[in-house]
C-alpha cells in the first residue's frame, strides 16, 4: 500500500510491481498523480505548466539519471535565475556579474574575492546564531542586504534574525561569469512533461491508483497489506500527538498574457520587500524548442499553511527538530510502515534525492523480501 503518488511513492510502486511482481495500491488524495512535480499543458495556451512551482531536473548521480531516462527524454534546458533588486536585474547565484553590477565596477576574480573577504571580516561574526548572522558571515553585508534579507523575510514570513542559522548551509560565490544555476552533470525538463513520467511509472497491471482518496478517510477499511509506504506528513500520521511540524507554503497567481514573452527567462526572484510575491515564473522558457504566441506566468506568494493547505518548505526551527525526533521514535514502533519522501522525512528533497532515496530504500526492502 503506497500513500502518495509523488516521486517517492511512484518509484516505489513501479519497483515493487515491475521487479518483484507485487500487487500495489496507490492512494492519492489529489485528483492527479505526480505530487508536487505534476505538470500538464495549460488548457488556454498549450504551454506545459508546473502547477506546484517550477521543477528543473538536475543531478550528478548516474543511478537516478539512468533510471528516469527509462521513462522520459529530457530537453537541453539549462537553468538560470535572475533577481530584480531596486529596478536592476542581476544573475544568481552570486558571481562576478552580480557583484560587479551591484558595485558598478569591473573587479577581477581576485579583487572580487578580496572584496567579499573584507566585507565578511567587517561583520566580525565568528559564531552565527541565526540566519542573518550566518549569511553575513558567508557573504558580507552588501550582498546580504541586496539579495538575501528581504527575499527571505517574505519567503519565511519571519525576520532573518528569528530564523535558525542552519536554513543556510552555504551561499556559494562563483568568481566567474558563469550564470548557470546548477553545477550538475545532467539537467533538463522532460520533453513530454512530468505528467507523462508518472503515467509511465504507474502504468503496470499490478498497480492500482486510487485518486481523490485520503488515506486517513479509508485507513480502517483497507484490504490487508504487507507493507505501507507513507509519503504524507509524518506528524499527521501520528495525529499530531507531539504537535505540528513547521512548514511554509506557497500559492501561485496565474496570468495568461497575449504577448510572446513577458520577462525573457523562466524564473525571476523578486528581492524587494515591498513587492509582495517572491518569484515570477514564465513557463514557456523551459521548452525553448517549442513556439507559442502567448505566455503564462505565475507569481509566487509565501504564507503560513493551515491544516488543509499544501506544505512546501520545512522550517526546521530547533523546536521542529526536537519534535521531529519524537516522531522518528514513534515511527520506529511501526516497522511495517516506511516513512519516505519530503513530507514523510520532513526534509527539503530535490527530485533526484527523492528518486535516489526511494531506489535505495527499495533495494533494502527487496533484500529483506527476497530473504523472506
Ligand atoms: C516550489 C518548489 C519548487 C521545487 N523545484 C524543484 C526543482 O526545480 N528541482 C528539483 O529537483 N526539485 C524541486 N522541488 C522538490 C520536489 O518538489 C520534491 O523533490 C518532490 O516533490 C518530492 O516528491 P515526494 O514524492 O516526496 O512528495 P510530493 O511530490 O509532495 O508527493 C506526495 C504526495 O502524497 C500525497 N498525500 C499526502 N498525504 C496524503 C494522504 N493522507 N492520502 C493520500 N495522499 C496523500 C500528496 O497529495 C502528494 O501527491 C521543488 C519543491 C518546491 C516546494
């Protein structure tokens, strides 16, 4: 029994059905498969739209790449992210172009490195206690104030001084003009969209998908099953008995425009605090090989989710981490239940991490199943 038809649940279902010949029932509370990675053609324009925010597949791990290439081909899209700050546009992540545009100078790589080191030194922060101090200790005040501070305030709905330092582990600065967002070996968008991958993953006579089915509404009337793979929120599984884990949610405001191109790129970060949304997405740029006369944009707004809202980014304050440890202890008492995926693991996982952790967990379970 699999709860959730996102990447974690769908990969598990495919492996158990295809390789071990098990019968698998997939319960999905939404009216479609694919979880947050779901995409489909926009009915008005035909442009492939990622309903839950833009998804770019990227990986350097051969296992996940080879596995997914059995279900789709990828186009040659290479992701770039641009940021608007006080009426000017900068490329991210931080690199020579962003630094030189910000300063109105032409620093060489060594000069830029020395400038950042001096800005970091001026902050005098050796032991960062919160997100603001962590960012300042990594990139110094000018870059932090231009691109991190107000953006993160909007994104998390809290002041960076109230957020834990470990939300930011690294803020890499490239001392080149390379504006590619990812450093991975492989990158791209599935040529038939994400929806087509999930249809293929779940297309097997041993797999039955039940859409519009919330596990908690049917859990007492399910047929007997040997294993439950649960990819919903772990705190919900245990009726929130140790309290709710902190998440941030986003909603998207869609607009179809009668113009060919709105912003010339797929993702624009909005770094000014007085712009209420965090990012603007324009989906046609993910498939430059296709031509459309109109365009679709999404504006992304961040908010604190209620009980019925979709969960997007784990906040992971110290209290959340302590609470999560209690849920992990509860999970150890139900060994026939596997908690996986981003909601089950209470973690931000890229698609590749999600696919790889599902494949690794399946390999573990398979060893157990084959051993009896
Ligand atoms: C805004 C945003 C952008 C992202 N962009 C990228 C990107 O560019 N590249 C990248 O690699 N990764 C990206 N990710 C990460 C990607 O979304 C995740 O890796 C992926 O969704 C994880 O898959 P999953 O199966 O764990 O979870 P999900 O996709 O969330 O699937 C879980 C499924 O379980 C279902 N479910 C939950 N509870 C129940 C229940 N009680 N009963 C039945 N069904 C239930 C849900 O409806 C959902 O369909 C992004 C994430 C976000 C938030």
